């Protein structure tokens, strides 16, 4: 049954209600070469030590530290060079007293060696077939040797499932022989833009019309969250057209997003469409600005996100509700990380509801500062483009001054901690 009276709920309660309907995603196996930005569906555990043997971190000479014990500028020590090995090679001889082996970076430490001297600190000589090195300093046992397992020991947890695959993660996967990677299937999210006033982005402007920016923006947000957005087109302000489109699409996709049509105007049909479908409205108003009319309904276990037609409000709804919905299903950090920052200029506007101000964070030796960007209006596009964070101003406050400490949510950093929990 659709909620008829619009009673606002908190952002935290809205998030809780959305997360009661997690997606059931399957595991896919993809080649490591195409795994970038996918999300791991299994833990990765080290099946061998790294490095797998004692190795040299430098080009130089493997030697016995005890042979250099008395080496000094006044009393240098001479060692015979009996062999040369490169990376991937293994010495054929054991180092005995008074001997050394020329060794390249990455090569296994020869039997008998207990230290490595870099080229820069030795003097090399070669007479006929005999090569020697002269050292004027001593070495300690283990000096300049990368020990087996010092980076990672066999059995260590390397990467937890739910981790986004980055170039660094790919390096680890490659090291441990993962040519194919287990990842979560990308949730397919259908997107409709509603409103007779909307033009395609390549159409010339017309009186009373605006270009459709929301659909492309929310599609980019979904892609950035690890989902697969599917833009299904524009819907004019006609009840039957919108109803049929929503009815057919919700059966095909993991979730459906509509932008616009959720307010209380004469042509805002989405609430009536949810009722006609038999969908259960989870909420139809959130105590926040912008995006208070954001609405979410559930039909047969699938969610319909009704986001505002105003760009900033649409963006806020996507980050606060769609993000945790998608990422929680892939066992990844679902929330934007929250921190504290100093407000760098006055924000005198009163806040009857929690206000999410598009802003830019600046880091300096004196601390973290945050500055609102663009116009603080739900219709503002430039405020989004310049922003890398939300300032969170609590409801019931009457404005803030430069120098005040405020909570900030960072677009570039995810967290497992729900920022709305008290």
C-alpha cells in the first residue's frame, strides 16, 4: 500500500530501509586483464612466501659477512669472485671463506652467503681469469638480503572479498597466479528520465525545455559504484506511458531508477504508478535538503528508486541511497567516509532538515578545510561538477560561520561505517 501522507524520515532510517532488500548477485570469473575496477567475490590468501627465497635487492656481490669483520680503510679485505649470476639464475657453487659471487637484483642468495655488498662500495680488479673485489668496510649477517617471506608469508590474508580491484591488487593477483579472478556480477540498473520538458543532449535548446543531464549523471554514478547502468530513455508526462514502461522494466533489471516525477505536482505520476503496480512505498520523503522528495518503493523484492528531477537532489539521492544498495550487495564498503573539517567561509542559510552542501576539501599544514561550491540550490549543476565532498549540516541549525567545525563526507573514500549511526 502506497503511503499517502508525506511524513519525512531521517536519512539514516531511509538507508536502513533500502538495505533490507539486498541484491542476490552471482559470482563471475573474468580474466585478470579485464578485472580492473571489478569487486572481488572471494578472499585471496598467499599460497607461498613472498619472496619465495632469500634474494638480493641490489646489484652487487654476495659474500660471507664474517670475512669482512676486520675490513677498514686502512686494512681492506680482498675476496675472490668465483661466479656471476643474474635474476632467475641459481649459483652453481657454494661460497667458501675468502670468496664472493657477483649477483644481480632479484637473484637467489648463493649457499654460504650471509650478506650482499652493493657495487658502489667495492673496488673490482681482474687479472687474467681471476677477479677480485676489495672492501674497506664490514657487513653484518643478513645485511642487504631480502629474506624469504618478509613481504608475505604463506597462509597470510592478502585481499578480502569486497575489495575493488586496483592496479596494486592486480599486481598481487598476478604474483600469486590468478589468471582468472572471481568477481561479483555487476548489478544491472535500469534508468528512465521523466518529464515532457526534457531534450536529448544533442538537441538544440527550445523555449521551456532543458537537456536531460540527470540520466547520464546517475548512470556515471552507478558505473563508478561498480554497477552496470542501462539508460532506457525519456518518458513524457503521461501516466499510462510511464506505467507500462516501469511495469515491463522492473522485471528485467535488478533495480530501476527514475529521475523526476516524484514531487506533488499535477504531472508527478510516480507515486500513483507505484500504487497501481501494487508496490510498497518504503518512504516518500526524507528530512534532507536537497532531495527531500526522494522516494523508494519495493515490488516483489526489487527496488524502484524515484530520484528528484533536480540535478543536485538527484546526485545526493544516488550517493546516499543507491551507493550503499549496490556496494552492500557486493560485500564492499558501502558508504562515503566521514571526517571533520573547518568551514572556510560563512554558510548563513538555516537548515530545517539535514543539509548536504556540495563542497570542496582542501588539505593544508594547518588542517583540513572545506568550502561550499557553486549555488546551494537543488537545480545547480556546477555545484556538483566542482565538488569532491558533502558538508553535513544538521537539521534545526540556523547557519554556520567560517571557522566552525563541520562533518564532511568524502566522494573519493569509501567506508564500512554507516555515517548516519549516532
